[in-house]
C-alpha cells in the first residue's frame, strides 16, 4: 500500500508541457462598436480553414497525449503533474516519444505552408489581413510555440537532517502527508463515481431489456485501470471488496449473453444492483457529479 513514506519507491512524477498556436486576432474597437465590450471578446481567425485544421491537428495530438497520461497515472496536486507507477514509466516514455515525433512531422508541415497560408488569407480576406498583418509571428517564433516536453521528477519527504527546526520539520511532514492523502481521496472518488455510474447504467439496461456491450467494455476497461494504476492507492476494505464483487459479476459476461438468457440477465442485474448499493452506501466519498439512480 502506498503511503507518504514509500510512494517514491513505487514510481515517479511526470510533468508534461506542450504549446501550440491558435492563429487568432482580436477585433478592433471599431469592429466592436455598439457591442458591450465588458462582456464581448470578439476574435477572428487569421488563416483560412485548411491551415487552421493543420493547427488543430497538432492541438489534438497534444490533447490525446494528456488524456493518455491521465489514464495510466494518478493526478498529483500540482497542475500538469501526474504520478506514474514504475511499471508504467517505460510505456509512458515510448508513447510520448511517439507523440513527439508525430507532432514534429505536423509542425514541419505547418512551417512549410506558413508563408503561403498568410498570402492565401491576404488574398481572400484583405481587410482582415490588414488588421492582423503585424500580429503574425516570424517563422522562427512560430516554431518555438510548438514545444512538447516531459520530464520525470522524484521528490521526497522532508529530511530530519536538513537545516530546519524540529517544528518546521513537523509542519513540512504534515504537508507532505496531506498531499499523499489528497491523491488517495482523488483516486477513491474517481473509482466511486465511475463504478456507481457504470453499475447503475447496467442495472437500468437489464431492467429495460437492452444490455449494452459498450457499457460492459467501459466497465472492464476501468477495472483494468484500477488494477494497473489505482490499486495501490486504495486502502479502504469496503471498496476493495466491492471491486472484487464487480469483477466476479462481469467475468465472462457479454451483452449477448444477457439478451439471450432471461435468467442470466436477472441474476446479473441483482448482483450489479447489490454492489451498486454497497458502493453508494460508503461514507465520506463525495460524488463528482450527479447520478440519476
């Protein structure tokens, strides 16, 4: 079980930072005349649709990378920083290096087309180009905007031997312990929310006679994520027991099984409903968003 004393024996922190370029310009005061500028923030694109789509493709790769790291990590209470278990570090490096290479190819394409894209915009929208012409970065400055960096960080609890007072040591240790507890609470809340949503959805589908394979796949994928990412952070026996029961209930079950056999569907619905009630009854775990039970 992960604690404030052993967390960095189990893994490391990863920080992911990436940049992009929207290619937008604010409308002038004259163009905003008559509009309430305290609430209206008008902008316009400074490239045509084709070049904008190339910029968006780079942003999409960045977004996919962030989501992938989130799926295989535990959020750390610092923006853009995640905790990776040791077993997932090599996979994260391989994935991020692949994204970096793919982004580089797309960025090169954007830089190659940059001057032509400006000329195309100038020809098609001369009035807007006149407003925006001084806002275009140089090709070198544009290239700098598309950075993609990740680094691994390893921190440790305060050391008694450092030059801080015993009182300050206690304060810093309490802060560090609170950080790890925040991570555990976030993990527990994520598991609680996801399992409640999926089990409740499955129960309703069985009641309505329309079991959905996608929901079962979502649940199985999440249970795998619990095993590979979250498990070491769960220290509540009731939640561990509930997870085991859900695994046993869905093992080997398909939507086709449930649709073809009324008895199998009824048995499954009862088991899932019972586990959902157990999870819902767990105290001191707030829902992240409302669920229609």
